[in-house]
């Protein structure tokens, strides 16, 4: 009963996600450009990832911490916004959803990004740091907290430097042109689309 509910809810969320034209999501900017492309082309493979227990566990932990932040820090959760950039003469929307936003004593917004991980080695991970830096740019603020929940520890890192717009434009160009696929050498090892990808690193 509960298992069926969790899997059905996760699948419904996946199927309801429709990508808008000329829109690039923050998460697209920090992962392999070919993976972004294949998520639309090979939807069956993308959907198969929905059923992994680790993905469901991550969603539940996100929801629980977001609710705690709402109750104890008056946080706004799942806050969505967008900004426009120009790439090769065309206008694109950069769209993203912050896990939570809280205010400090000075009234400044602090973007909270929640991450779950099986390992606590090498934290904070560079692509997670970049993701939060893009959110800081997107929400036009300078303060962020990247919080990790792992089996071995809970750790938070202050990230107080937004990514500059020139870098965001370059990342968007990579996404559009499939340049720099993969972005990080380790991505292929964990990618469901590696079975169809000509750029796979062996």
C-alpha cells in the first residue's frame, strides 16, 4: 500500500514535468549536456530511475527538512523563479527552484540547497556548489547554505559567491551545443544513458 503510493507519486511527478521551449533548468547547467538531451529523447530510460530507493529516500528527506525549516525558520519551500540570458543571439530562460529560502537577522535571503549522499567524501562536491551559486545569481542574493545529509554525518557549508553571468552563459552554450560532454569525468559511470551515448568515457 505505502510502497505503491510512493512509487506512483514519484512516477506522476516525473510524467508531469514538461520542458518549456528555450528554457534551461539550473540542474541542466551542472550535468552532462548529452544527458539533458537524452532525458527528452529516451524517456523510458529516464523513467526507470524513478523507481530507485535512493531517489525516493532523497525526496522524503528533502520534504522532511523543508517542513522543519518552514516550522522553525519561517522558510519558504520549493521557491521557483527565472531569469533571461542571451546565447548566440537568442533569448533563453534560466529556470530553477530553490529547496528553501530563509531570512537572516538583517532580512537578507539565504538560499538553502539540500543534498543527500551515500558518502561524505570530498564534500562539498563541485557540481553541488555550482548549483547553489547559480541559484544565488538567479535569486539575486549572495548568501547560501549547502546542507548534506549522509549516513555518516550532517554537514553544512556557507556559499556566499554567486556564479557570474558570463560563466552561466558559457554553461548554457555547452548545454545547447552538447559541448563538454560529459562535464565531469565521473558522470558516465553513474549515467543510465551511457548505453546509448557515443561520448561515453571508458
